[in-house]
């Protein structure tokens, strides 16, 4: 059914009234003419002028012509095909690529044609204009099922997509859990599982956990997690290498009743620079693949000269626990200033000592009696780029804290000393932040969110620009948007704010209580939070005038290597339109690229076609004939085989996706009912679509031209008739 409307900006009766008045005046004007003219010519002139005036008045009222057309669109099916390299693995069920191709041979979707669109997905989602099963490359180095479903969901309304047929092994290694996006799709998703549902015989390194920053002659732990399936009473050698040189090795006896193993090595840096730590595990007989037997991470080793200054409004458990944790950092000097009764300190703060600090920490500070000159002294140093950590307290005076508003991640809106207990609620997107890193997996979020509650006052804050909220809070399992853990990194400043106190409870009621009952696998999250926060704060990467880095440290084979950079002058003012050259690699792999300015001192660049391996790069920045400085870094290509980390079909996930969306799971053997199942679904129906279009008549040049031609015609006739 089609509908058409004509509307104006105003009242129709007013337009009609103006038009009638215009016609009446025109008739009155031509009632008596000098000289007299024939009646027929008089009627012609009245008609021409009346029509022209009506057109003008009509245009003034801004007429709009609207048409609404209703079309019936057929339901559409989207076929999503996993194009990642894990789809070519040989497992107990056979070659996955052959099984996937057999699926298309068995799959009869002709009853649904031509309303089918094919997409392939891996790290990206691509529409296939003309689909042939043999044209699939199965060469993408990661799998993001969530992104694939989300992409289809975004176009589903416009295309009337009523169902998805997902062909995959169900293993995702990047992006979110696809179950959430599947539920958001709110239409049936039918899944065809590829691959063996039984874990193959394999040994693989899952993760290498190490601090991003280390200091010379300051040993740090290196945690290597690996899994073993199908091996019993077999020895495996796990080695740790520093820039390719073996520095430690451990031998592990594998057992059939145990899958996951954790080894802890000690790494003692002896040389400054960016070091590459690599974990390798010996290849065992009859492994399904050895491409997952190696894992690398980069560590930035700095000089061993560091100082922390801690301020406290009074002695407190939090202050003692934080100081004790920092005392474990070898080579770290800790200076404490604790306020006692009134405005006095046990040791009077010194401007010279504060200026020599790398990090300044407030613990329940400032309080009501804190002298303003001390805060001004601290502000002077924070303005110079000192890193800052704030831990709240019951007696914290937030009005005093306002002097530091430009140096902290928040602004105080209001504060009352009313005390209540809160638990952390970690933001899922914040898991990538180094402060929250525990195991490096999605399990970290449950570890943080299971922590016992701590205290907080009724303080409301506004987040400063560039701040990131890592954790909000919950009270008795009721979620609140108020921040509990905030970070900020802006130009030369790094800041961390913990808006609660009683952090010692995380140590005593979390880790210590678990250890007391024999649970040795529970991580000490208090220790992790303080250590990670300090190390993040102590790194002054942003203080460099030339800061060039890759978007990530590990790239897949064939992936574009992208560089980003920041360039500042000595006053930390961004420099634009400089010339930044990057020299990559050496010998036959040597490349040189130029970075492009994108404004505000930011630069981007990229390179493709590098072979697999480990690469160094040096970036030099110049402006005219003036040298602005340089930077360097490292990255690797093709060393991370995340597609080989999990080689079992995730049938449980595929079944869950289908169940939650009212679809169906198929194991790839009997596919005779797929088309009927989809077409018989209650949601796979036609949908009326209304096409709404508007035409702005008042903005149409044709109306003005018609009016001008009419007035010109009237003038011509009048002149030919000799009218005055």
C-alpha cells in the first residue's frame, strides 16, 4: 500500500487566504486598464499573474511532498564460513578442510536461493560476492566469531536477515565471547561443527607471563603455563631464552590425569634495553602439531635507580601493607611522610626528596589538618610529570585534594564521611590494562570480581578527560556506576586512583585465608595490584619527545605492520609535519618507511611483505635540518600460533549458541534437514519494508523558474499591448 502527502510549514487556511487576496488584487488591477484591452487578453494576464503569485506564496510556506511505499522483502539467510588456519588441521576426525568442503557438497540450500549471502571470517569479516567452496583459503591467523555475528546483526534490519548458518570449529581466540552477540542477534543461528570433539594428543604453551618492565640486577618471576593432553609418564623440557640464549630449563614429568601445568622461572636482567623472552617446550612423539610449542614476550629493562615517596594522613593498615609490598622491590628506595596530630609530620617533607622521586603515593592523604604548603610542594612536582597513586581513606579531605585536580584522574563533586562496603566490578574491556593482568586470560575478571568487599565513603567524583575506569563497584550485588579503580595517562603524566580503602582485606580475607586452608593456587591479587600499578607508573615512556611504537608486539605472517608515534618539543608541545624515517631489520630484510602526520603531533606508518622473524627498528625524527631525536623498538612476525592453541572443536559453545537463539546444531554428517529447519522457523518470514521519501518543493529551482517565466510573459504581453 502506497501513501502520498503534501505538507507545508504553517496553516493551509492562511496560505489559501493569501492566495485569494493575491488573486483578488490581480483582478482589481486589471478591472480598468489604460488603454482598454480585449476581455480575453485581460483574462490571460490575470491568470498568468495569479498563478505566479500563488507559486511564490506556496514556496514561502515551504511545501514538502512525501511518499511512503511499502515493499515486501523476502527473508535472507547469511552463511558464515570460518576461514582461519585451524580449519586445515588434521585431527582424529580427518582433515578439517576436506570435511568443510564435504559440508558444502552435502548442504542443499537451493530451496532458500537466491536469498543467501556468504561471508568468510577470521580476524576480519568479508562478504563473498560469488561463492565457491574451493575458493576458500583458510589462511587467517585468528578467529573472531563475535565480530562476525555482530557484523551481520548490524545489517540485519536493512537486509531482512532472519537466520545465520555458522560453519566453524567453534574456537575463538580474539574478540568477545560470541554467545553475548548471538543473543543480541535475537534470531536463529544454525551451527555446523567442523573437527574432532575429542582433545587431540598435544603439548602447547598457553601463556608466558612477565612484567612489561624490569630493572637491571632486579630478578622478576616469569610464569609459563602449558597444557598436555594424551601423554603419560613422559618428560618434557621447558626452556626460557633471553634473546635466543637459554638462561634456564626445567624438566616436567607429564601425567595422563593432569592437563594444565605452571612453571615459575626467575629472570635477572643484566643489560638495559628491550629484551625478548621466549619459552619453548620440547617436541614430543605423535604431537598433532609443534607450532604451539613456543611463546615469546618483550620486556623493557631499565636502569636500577628508583625512588617512591609515600604520604599518609595517619598510620593505617593500608599504608603498612602497601609499603611492605613495595619493600620487596629490589633497588627501590621508599621515603615515607606520615602526619601526626595537627599539621606536624613524624619526618618533615623535603622538597629536594620529593623532586627526586619517580612515583608519589597518597594513602588516606590529605586530611583536614594537612598544610597547604605541603600540597603546593607536591603539586609543583606533579606538574613536572611525576607519576601519582591515590588510595582513599576514611579521613581523606577531598576539599584539600582539589588543589591537585589537574594531576589526578578525577574531580570531586561531593563528599560525606558516611562509610559503607563495596566490592569491585571489573569492566570487561579493562582486562587488557596491564594493572589488572593476572593470568592473561578471561578468567582474570572472575578473580577480581570475587574479591572481598572494602570500605568507601559517600564520595562522588567526575572522571577527568583521558581517564579510564577499570572497575566500578557493587553493593550487596547491586551494580553502581561510581568508579572504584581509575587510571589516567596524559602527555607526561600517569595516575592511578583507588577510591576505596581497607585494601589489606584483599590480602587477609582473600589470599591469606585461602592459603591458610591449603589452597595454593589462589593468586595474591593485592600483591598483583600494587606491583602492577607501581611498575606501570614507574615507566615514563610518554616523557620521551620521540615516541614510536608498533600497534602490537606480535604480528601474524602476511599481516600489515602498523606504527604509531608522538612527537613533542622540549616544552612538550606537539610538533606537526616533521620527517620521521623508520629503518626496519637488516640485510635482505632491511626496509625504510616514512611516517605521515595526522595532526596534534601524532604520526602513523605501515609496512607489508616482511618475512617471518624477529625485527628491530630505529626511528629518526627531523624538522628541516634540525634533528629532533630518535626511538627504537622490537616486534616479531609469525611466532605466535594462537590458532593452534586449542585444536578441539568447541561443540559445547556451538550447541549453546544454537540453543539460546532457537537454532540447531549439526555435527556435519547429516545435513539433509538444514534447509527445511531454516525455512520452517517461525522467524524466517517475509517482512514489509516502508520506503519513506521526501521532496522539498520549496527548495526546487523549477518552481522559481516557472514563476519568473510567468512574470516575464506578463510583462511582455503588457508591453506589446501598451499598458501603463
